[in-house]
């Protein structure tokens, strides 16, 4: 107690004051908590994504940008032009030649 009182009064610069000691204890507690949190986050990042998460990522990263680009270009399912099916297939051509 005498050495601590001397440190608090400044006559013992080699020792921590009561305030410094309290701050050190608080910082050590915060460091331990941050390390625990960091370990939890590392462990959580190892868990593979669920099917819904994969689907959401696909829509966000692939499907939606393609849809937006097609919309900007004026393409849509309603205006897409598909070639007409052939009028004559090999089967119908053989029947017509008879």
C-alpha cells in the first residue's frame, strides 16, 4: 500500500499509478473479449452457405445484372424474336414427295 501511494503521488515512476493499473486491467479485458469475438467470427466463416444463401448470391451477382442489362438494351421475353419452326421436317418432306 505504501509503494502504491508513492506511485500515485509520483515519487515512484517505476510503478503504475492506481488509475494506470485500472486502465491496464480494462484494456486487458477488452483485448480478451475481442480475441474471443475474433475466434467466433473465424469459426463462423468456415460454415458453408445454405442453399438459400447461394440462390440469393446468384440472383444478386448474376441473374439480376443480366436482367438489368437486357432491359437497358430493350430485350425482353415479350419482344424476343424466335425463328419460326421449320415448315418441313424430314418426316413431312418425305410424306409430301409421295
